[in-house]
C-alpha cells in the first residue's frame, strides 16, 4: 500500500469516527436503544445455544433437526454451538432460568 493511499485511508477513518461521535451526541436515545437491542440479541443467542447444546448432547440430534426445532438456520445453529459451552443439563433447567428471569 502506498503512503498516499494510507493517508487517505486514515483521513476517511477519522471522518467516520467523527460521524459516529456526532451521531452518539445528537441521538443518545437511539444509541441506548441499539445497545439494549444488542444485549437482548446476545441473551437470545445464549439461550438458543443452550437449547441447541442440550438437544445435541443429551438427545444426540443432528444439526438439521436442531435447527428445524429451534427455527434457525443451520449455519446460525452451528455457530452458536461452537461459540458457547453447555451450562444447563436439561431443557427444564433452561425453562426455569427463563421463568425466573435469570440473566435476562
């Protein structure tokens, strides 16, 4: 990469960062909503992964069956299983945790 290209890239990145900061400053409510929605997505992914892991490890279901039951794509299900470790030993434990509002 040439020096001129690197300088232009740094200038563009600085402009993008400035725009992000400006958006955060002028629209704090929207920024908070986006942060909340990310938290909710993370928790949804966590519990979906826990259900997938219980189905896979306890019931020896295939990825296709797990994805069909949970109504998610095969790729998403596979990624969730690889990303998280199993914290619950049964589907009932997951249900109890959700009903009690644990970590939600």
